C-alpha cells in the first residue's frame, strides 16, 4: 500500500476520532486538525447537543494524543460565518429551506480545508462521514460516492455537492461500519469520546431555536397567513419562521371547514405571506433545479432514469431527470410532499451517487375540486 499524507478533520466526536485512528493504523502519515468554526465558541451549546465548542476542541486534542498523531486547530470562524451562517440567513429570508451541513461540506471541509491541505503538501482529507467511495465506471481516475452500509447514518446526501476531483482527495474510513461498531472500536482503542452523544440540529444555533435565531438576525417582519383563496386565517412575526410542509406552530384562530389539519404550502417573502392548505396540496410531481454537479457520471445527454432523494434521510423516489437550459427538470414517478426551494436533489443509481442540484421551484399536482 502506498503511504500518503492525510489531514484528518477531527470534530471532537467519536466518528472523526475513529476515522483518524484507522487512517493512522493503515500506515498513512496522519495529522489531526480541529476546525474552530465559532466566533465565540464558549457561547455554543455543550453536552449532548454539542458541536463546535471548546469542549469539542479539547476532546479532539485528547483523541489525537491517544492515536499518537500531531494535532492543530485551524481558525475558520470568519470563513464559516460568511459561507454558511450568512448563506443560511439569506436563504430563509428568500423563503427557501437551506441545508447548512451540505453547505459546510461544500464550502468549508472540501473547499477551504482541502485547498489549504493540498497547499501544505497533504494528499487527502479524512473525515468521519458515513459514506463510501468507488471508481466512476468508464472514467479512469475519477471517484464517486456510494452509500454507507449503515443506512440510518448514511451521509452521502450531504456530500453529494462535491466534485469527482474533490472526492478523489477524500478519505471516508467509516464507509463499511455501523455506528455501534464505531463506538465499540473507540472504546477498545481507549478513546474517551467512545460514549459521547451525537450532536443534533444546527451547530451555530446555540439553543436549537431556529425561528428565534432568524428573528434575531432579520428582525420582526409581521405578515399574514392565508388559505388558497386568500382568506386571512392569522398573522405571524416573520415568514422566515416557516418551512414548506410545516404543520405545527401555525397558531391559527380559524379551523379548516372540514376539520383537517393545515400545512404550509408556500412562502412569499416580499409580501410576507404564508399560504396554508390541506396535505394533498403539497403533492409535487415536477421540480426545477439549478447548479447541477455530476460526480458519478457524465452529464446526461437525454432523459436519465434514476432515484432522487430530497432530504438528508428522505426516501429515494423514482424519477426522470433531463437538462432544461442551464438547469434540470426532474419528473417524479410518484408524488412527494414537503419539497421546498433551497433543498438539494441528489440522484442515485442504486447506492451510487450520480450527482446533485439545488431545487429552485416545484410544480404541484392539481387538486380535484370535488375532493
């Protein structure tokens, strides 16, 4: 086996610690690095929901000491704020539903970090993501993503924005393991993070209150909640506090005539109008998407039959994908609900990622007026 220089991104959690340990045990020249992403890490949450805290940095350093590899901390707080936090706020202000983890992988871990690593002479960046890598069929030297064996932890969706060239310098040692196996291995290796709980929610929102965070960034912006006919049903303090498909937290004074629950159907940030309606009005059959990245195949020259996944742990659905100008048109063979602009559409062939694109618009199935 060829020995290479590997930069192991160590978050302070169990997954990245075991990934770094496996890379070192394989004989590679491994250096650990913790990314300091918060401008004020002492204000970030700690404990079971922790991520990007001072506690995490100390846990990463202790893990590196046990593994026996050099360790550094890279301050990337300003880059993270500009590329991830500000983008998150701007997307919600535009009525979209962004995925900050996907953005972080794209702009921080496999752009800023990878670029710096290569400049310093490293050959690859190693992370604790649950995803695998394999050669692209018929494309010598190119690499594509495949799903992890642990379906519950699979992270191929949030990595699907990466190019084949970036994937060629990535290392995911946990691809063939389950979370339980990783924790058991961490304990066997004497890593103190073996039993550390996973982080949850969005790392830069300290209390997990996304609506409160956005209101603090954008201020109060009162508007109306209406039904499909434009009848005012209630008011709100900011359309950014809603997502397509949301049911809870609408606080409507007037119940639906048929007594059924209402869901958010659309968000209009300019007029600050939130439209609600029945669940079946959420059914989407066609999707417009932009900024396609084809890491697992050549850009399709015609209709492409594939599976499309539109949430990090969503159910893949059969679809046909076809170029439409500079973007894509995705036709679902079965309707899907709760699909919102800003989300990613990731295309699969079985377990292999073909590519991804950003959803910009959806077309819903017309409702039968007799229903």
